[in-house]
DNA sequence: GTCTATATATTGATAGAC
DNA sequence: GTCTATCAATATATAGAC
């Protein structure tokens, strides 16, 4: 890739970011080319120059999300000293993204669940987002002294977060999200050294 | 409603049950009239006699599911003596429906999450399925002596079950479902009288 | 590289014969 | 009540002018 960003690459990035938002808010299947083109501010027919198919846009969106997640986790590693604090920062997503969570659920969870039904091949690629969190969470639990239970704890934390986000979207209840976040913080403290 | 079941009512029920399965396996948006008609074994154009729109079929499917859930909960009440046993029977869904859970996730959760994005009015009706479980779970926790924390426990149990089902569908990992089920059984015991 | 025009399939939904 | 034929809208995708 060139050091400079060409106009074509800029448009491509606009498409990816517009699609990323729409796939989250409307779902993959319910987002049309027209929707993406309108949101990205380009003519409809044009972007077959940038992407051969809708599936390719999704793959680019997944890549984009993977990079975002990696950057976020790296930032947490750099700015938060202790592993328990990092885990709690992860839990805090429920509160920071409260409005979106209540409206659309978790972007990872809802995308995976949608793709699991009819687009299994794409879902396995979307699962890589979970894998990034799982590996990172697992490492934090290991640093906390959880040893071989670290990965089990990581998966459990992922699951409870997903459940909280989903039920939040069902009931549109911010108080519930906060209670689940508080409960998880207590659990993180209780799991220390186990 | 008449005591006898007319042919029209039978066909209507066939449509609802076919749609119920397809909405679960493919999702609502990804299920077409053609799909339902083929699965129900009737000509495509025909069933506008039975349902005016696709949304009406979904409403009928939700009604159907609500009745199924009510029947199931009633059966558990009748056949299981102690509230802790009833709660564990609920958790056991993860194991009994293992294959479907790993493939399609939870029927309630995935439908609600899909509808939350673009069909909010229908989602609020689908949320009634959760409400049935919530009320029932809440009652069991109250019987266990959880007092005013009963409803919080009920929501938490719902959330963890949803998270387990979702992550199961992401990772297609039966072992994970079993571990989460075991963890929830322990939690039910630990929560006694709290 | 960008855009207009359009192809082709499928969607939810109707009209009307039987 | 049941079915065939078909509508209008929308979807993904392409061809080709500029």
C-alpha cells in the first residue's frame, strides 16, 4: 500500500464506515446497497468499482471492526495498570454505549447471531471479533492468577456481557444494564486468585 | 371459536407452525412468503386468504410461541415440586436444545434482537415472551425466599441464559453450553434464601 | 475512476378464474 | 375457499458512456 491515501481509498473507507454503522443499526440483511451509497454520499452504481459484492463489504467491515477492537484493547493495556481494572473497563462498555446497546444490542453479538442463521461462512469470520476479546480477557484473568480457569472466566464474562446487552435491547432498561455491570464488577473482584 | 376445527383453521395452523420454524432457523427478514408456502405445502398466493401481511404471520407466530411457553411453564409447575428444581429445569433448556442453540441461537433472543433493529413495534410484542419467563422465574425465586431480590435474580438468569445461547452459536461449542449450565445450577443453589 | 442506465431475480402483495 | 397469473417495488449486480 502506498504511503499516501488515494481518492479511491478514501471513498472505499467512507463506504466501509457507512456500512459499518448501517450493519449495526439495521442489520446486514436489511441494509441495501442504496442505503450504503446514500450514507456514504456516492452514486449507487459506483461502488461496484470498490467492492464486487455485498459480502465483500461485510468482510471489509469485519476487518475494520477487528482493527478497531485491537486498537481499543491496546489502548486499555497501555493506560490501565492492573488486570482487574482492565476487566472493569471492558464491563464499562455497557454504560458507555448505553444508548446504542438499548437500541441495537451489541454490534458483535447481533451480527454473529444474524449471520449464524443463513450465512455460516461469514459468521465464522465475524467470530474473530469475539476471539480478540476472548484472548485479551483470558490474558487478564491469567495475570490475576486464575491459571487454567482464565479462559473459562473469559468466555463466561463474554457471555454475561452479551446476555446483558441482549436483554437490555429487549427491555430498553438502562437500570438493568447498570445493575448487571455492577454485578460483574463484584464478580471480577471475587474471582481474584481463583 | 367453534368446537370443531375447520379446514381453514387447520391450514392456518400449518402456516403458523411452518413460519415459526423458519423464522427461527432463517430469521424473520430472511424468510419469504415462498419459503413459508413451500414449507406449509400450500400454493404461494393462497395464504393471503389467511393472513393479510407478513407482519400478521409474525404476530400469529408470537401468539403461538406465547401459548407454547405458557404450557411449558405450567407443566413444570405441575411436575416439579421445588422452586430450585424448576429453575434448574429452565437452565436445562441449554442442554436439551443443544443442537438448535448452537446453530440458530435462542428463538426468543434472536427474534427480539432482529426486530429491535428495524421493527421496534413488533419487537415490543415479541418481548412478551421474555416477560412470561421473567414473571415465572421471579415467582420461583420468591418461593425460594429471595424476597425483593427475586425479580433482579430472574432478569439476571434470563440474561446469562441468553448470553450462553448467543456465545454457543458463535463458537458452536457444546462444552461451553454445558459449563455455563453447570455454573448456573451452582448459582441457583448459592442464591437460596438470599 | 466516476457515473447513468439498465439487467435480472425476488420480494410482498393483488386480481380474478374456478 | 383454493388456486393461477401477475403486479409493483426493490434487491443485487452489470454494461458501457464519459
